[in-house]
C-alpha cells in the first residue's frame, strides 16, 4: 500500500531536504524557503490549479517548521480556508524525518494518502515514501475468509453476493483494504466474518501469516518516511498495543494530529474500558462451539457455559429500564446488580478453570481462555462504591508518596503531578448492559505516552480555542505551557454570511421547543430555496424535525428533497444532497463536522440549540465534581468551552469556499439572554448579525439575484460563442 514513488533522482535542488534526525538548523533557516514554496510562482501553484498564496497558511507553515526544528510541541488553530493541510505537509515532507500523520476519520485518511500527500510530494519533488495504516478490521483476513466460505454461516441474503465479491477481490488486491472494494458496503455484516480482531488473530502461528494484509501494511509503515493513520488507530495502540503504532512511534521524529479537537473524546474512549453482557454471551457461544469441536470429551460444555449465560442475563435484568445511564455511586446498595456481578465473576472463574485444562487441545480453545481471562480482569475493577472508594484512596496515597519521593510538585515552571482516576458507570440497552470504566482526565495518561524520545508534536484543527484562549484544550490534553497560535480564515465572513437568532422562542428545556424551532425555521428554508443543513443536538429532535418538515413541505407544495440521518449512510446522504441542489438534510452530531459541501447546494445552516453535553452524563458529572473540589467552576471551565468548540464545528459547515454565501441560524435564545452568550458568539466567525427575519429574506433575495445574473452571463457567453 505504499504510494507510488517519485524517482529518487528527480529532486528539486531548490527545495532543501534535511535528513531524518538532523535538527541542528535554526528555525529561521526555513522561513525564506517557505516563503518561496508558498509564494506566487512557487512550486505549489504549479501543482494545484486553484492555488493562491495565503499569508496565514505561510505563517502557519513557518511555525510548524520551527516546532519540527526544535523538536517541540505546537497547538495550531487555523480557520476554515487557511489551507492547514499543505501548511503542515510541506515542512513535514521536507524536514520532518519519520513522520506520523493522524487524522480524524478514515475518509480524511484516504484523502490525505490518495490526494493531498501525492500532490505536495510531486510539487516539491520530495523523495519520501508514504504508507497508509488502518486498524485490522479494515483488511480482509485470509483465514477468516476461507472459514466463512467453507461453513457458509451468513446472516443476510445479500451477504452471499458480497462474499463472492470479496473472494474475487482478495485475488487481485495488493492491500486487502476493504475501502477499495466499493461494491460491498462498509456497513455490510459480512465484513465481520472475513476480518480479524485482536482476539481472533493467530499472529505468526497463522498458516496465512506470510500473505497477511495487516502484517504487510505494518511492514510498509515501518519502512515508510510518512505514515498516515487515524486517531482511533493511534489511541487503540496506546491502550491495546495492537495496531503497529507501538513499533512506529519510537522511530518517529514528528507526530501531527489533524482534526486534533477530536483527540480528548477519542483518547477517553480508548484509555477507558467497556465490557458488556453481549460479550459474555458471545464468549459462551464460542466456548460451546470450540469445546464440542475440539474437546468434546473434556467437559460437559453446555453445562459449563449455562451458569455464565444465566449470570450475564441476570446482570442485565438488574435494571428493568430499556435505556438508562448511571454512575456506580447512583446504583442503590440494595440493587440486584452487586450480587449478580459477584455471581458472574464466580461463574467466569469456574469456566476459566476448565478452559485452562483444555487449552492445549486447540488454539481456538486457548483463544477463548484468553478472552475469558481478559473479561474477568475487567470485571475485577468493579465492586461496591465503598470498595472502589477504598481502592482509589489507596491509589491516591501511593501517588502522593511517589510524588514526594520525586520532589514536591507545584514548583515554578513544573507541571502538576497527576494520576489517572476513573469513573465507573453502566449503560443499559434493550438486550445488553455495558460496564464502562472511563478516565476523568486523559492528560496524565497522554503525557506518559509523550515521554521518552524527543520529537515534535503538532496539534492542528479549525476549532481548538475559545476566543483565542487555548486553556481548555491544553488542560484536556495535558499540554501545559505548550506554544499555541491561531491563524484567521481568509474568508470575508462579514460579506459572505449572516448570523440569525430568531426572536420569541421558548426556553430549550420546554416541551414545545423543537416545534417552535421548526416553525421559525420554515420561512428561512423557504427563503433559501431548501439548500439547508438542519443540525440537531438529539436524535429525538432529528426525528421530530423530519416528521414535521415532511408534512409541511407536502402541505405547502415545496419540492425540497428531504434527507434524514439514519435513512442511509452519511456518505450516500451527502452525495444525494449535493446532487439535488435544493435539498434539506437533517442530522445530529455526525453531520456537525467533517462534512464539506461547497457552492449553492448549501446556503443555510440551522442549529436547534447550543450543544451542551447532557446533564445526566455520569462522566461529565464526575469531572465537574472533581473540578469543583479544586475550586474551579465546572460550567465555566469545562461545559461552556466544550460547547463553544462543538458549536464552531457546526457553524463551520456553512462557508467552505471564498465564493460561498449563506445564513447561520442558531435558534437557542440563551445566545442572547445569558451572560455567557456574548462569549459564545464572539468565538464564532465574524458574521453580520440580525434577529430580524426580513433581513434573512433580503439576504437570500440578493443571493438569488446574484445567481440569476451569473446564469445569464454564462448563457450570454455561450450564445456569443
């Protein structure tokens, strides 16, 4: 999967290449070179037809080059349209040595590998090799494909055809990356049967090890100068040591996180642990199947797994509700949860004892034994609130003693000594119960990962600051005293956009709020001629908005195509939205970021309410409680900046190009009525502001006139030709 090489003898002699590990050059050495590369008539202009020099992009590239030269850390916020991708790729490819670039999604990962890096590499004539590395679930596994072809255990009718396509694909692909096989949807259930997991991979003992696509991708990544990964992969490795990053990181000179605003949530996910009753039941099914296949005489396998299955189901039944989230200290001491938890641990112990004796009879039984041990290890972290509190107190005492032996914390210029603490909480679904162990802060864990070999760390995104204040992000990531800079967007927001906050809406917690939002939104959607993203903070609001707008469009005779999250995959919905030209797309969090629709197809973004985290979130409650113990205000120092950064992402969907024009409609009256509202809208792009519907309608009439004039001009040119 290494990208096609630029011949090493074709090197632009005017682009100064610095070998990996050479960090003696002073930062200023690179400034003149960057001015030339990004300037008018430079090589980037020749490689990208629409390229225009941008001062902010050039200055950002200089700051990144400085961080690379000094093996330092940089937090870099770049407004939409700055061109941050080229701003970090140019110094990384020229002076970054062995570089890991981590992106927010697999889609952006593919875009970097297939489009952006080849473009920059070609423009610079930079003789660097590039590799793409994804998680193992993205690569077809020869062993699991063969087993599925043999046993034919398919759960969906269409999977028969998909399996045939995958079988053909494996014979022709060099990468095994399922993203290359567009005929089989990424969401098809058959992929689970033909890919491996950490638990089901045999590693070097597999008969197909020499042909393994995962191993091949990791080997190429080891040898490449630039490796493109995604945040989930990066942090999965930190937590599980299962992605190949562990071997890459020691040799890396530079690590760049694009879409770095996602890191706190992604790292929290992977630095925590989640186990579910569904995993227990799946393990029991596999133990029964493998035991009967390979050691039928070794145990009464049905009787062995039955108590574990029963205990897992009893654990779920401890909570009669279909949907509930509770912190451990919110579970009543008299709850059936704690006895059921102890019973499950005991039953797992009994099953593991038998698996220990039978493991040598088959690798698959040994795998089941290892999975059972891991699940039991995670269950052992759970107990009554008193037991957990005692364990945490002991851990705190040990951490304090260790800190004192290393020198008193808090001296001038030192970072606070921190030890990770975890909040335990449960989440009940209709047929399963999930047990979560989530760190209150990832800062101490992430800092530990950054220790060791000196290297440069770059964190970049369009949304990292609140009014140019980076304290919230820096505190989340443990980036104390790290340099932080912000570069403005080149867009003329005052001319291109309008911020509209409608009048007379009820409070967001009122029963009638969503309907009131829809009533206020309808005339703006009509004025825009569709061309709208309707972004909601909850799925309930998505469903209500879809129901109301579908009925209203029909009653009013509007031919605005409606695209609703959940009715198709995100990529398909966006493609259909762009093609329609006058559609209305209704979505929740997955459409707030990473979505790029340029031109007239999107002229209106409606946000139903400020995106504060739900107050019943156990992790949020625990974090706020801990902050208040330290004398901080949980709302001011955590909830508000987090909501602002999220809102900036949603607002950023509107203006994506210098020719875009549109209206950002934020319906939440708290933007006006609350003292903190001013801080919020001052963090948004500097749109003109209004509370009058007339101004919105006039804005769209002017836009329609511009569009008509442009169309007439094109028609006149055509006729003249």
